[in-house]
C-alpha cells in the first residue's frame, strides 16, 4: 500500500526531466519557487501515472501491482512468516503532495504525501501470531485504508557511469506512516475449517483493535516501503542524467 506513495515521491524531481514529453512543465534550479513548480508539474503528470511512464521506467500507479512479497519477522508481539502474491492496490493516483522541501546541493528531500483512500487485495500464505491471535492459512486478503499520511525524508547520492555521466540515486529514505481508518478481511481458501475460524478471528481482532495493531505493524510497513522505494526509484533516476532532471 505505502509503496504507491513512492511513485509520486520519486517522480517529484524526475518530472522536470527533458526526457518527458514536451508538454510537461520543467523546473529550473534558479527558480526561487522550485518546490512549488515541482508540485504543479506533478499535477500535470498525474494522468500519466495511472498507466505508467515506460520511457523513464515509472510503473503504473493505479492499480499498483507487486507480484510477490515475503515477510519474516520474529518479535515479541508479532511472529510471522508470510508469502504474499498478486498484491494489487487501487486509488494511488489520487495522492496529494501536502508539503515539499528540496535541497538540490545536498540532494535531500522532505515531503508529506496524503492518500485519501486505498483498496488492497492479495493472495496470502501465512503462519504466525499477532499478540495472542494466531495467523495461519492460505487465502485472499482485502483491505480498505483511508486518510493515509506519509512523511518522507530522502537523501540522494551522485554516481557516475563509465562514460562519466552523473546520475542521482536514492541513498536513504525514511517514512513515517499515519492511518486514518481501515477495515480488513481474510478469506481462507485452503478448505480447512479451523483456518476459516482463525481468519475470521484475526480480521475481527484487527478491526476492533486498530490502534494497537497499527502500532505493531507500522514499522514493518515502513521498512518494506522504504526497500520498495529504492527498487522503484533508482531505476527511474538511473534512466535520466542529473543534468536533465534539474535544469540550470
């Protein structure tokens, strides 16, 4: 879910590159309102995000698809081994950049991005427990999440190709996630009556103890999204020389 935000966050600088169509706005380093220019430029690009921009390796944002994801954690309140497949998130193209601050000399970025509503589905194979609630079985997950607020802090680094061309890459990116509300459902599909009960119990527990559960799972969501950010963002930035991302 959170990875959807990172397409927009990564595109915040790439949007001004010369490799984008001529109709897209470009922002110059000398512009005293550079950050505002970038936010406005992202609004122009928004329709393209729905289907993606293959020219600069931007994947489709709506729906946003992750073929598979493995989670393995052993913590006091959460012990889980999960294989997730066919992860599909809808609603990502409605993201809003609430705040943006860039430092082109230090290659730093701070932003706050809001997603009004995200719907997530995936196939799962899970074994573990959340607090005292068992998590076990094979099935389909469905979740509705609203008013998602993500604070993003990123640091870039400059790398050179063999030909001496400079590209920026994401060195570190940190996320802080806040959720307005959510509801989840687990549909067990392994024809095991006991696992049917476990799935129902787990969904009820999550929905009835939102704050407690969110506090436990948020760090995992943030770490996962940070890793995906690099996987998505660095190929985008690697496709465009830095001199074309930031115009003089």
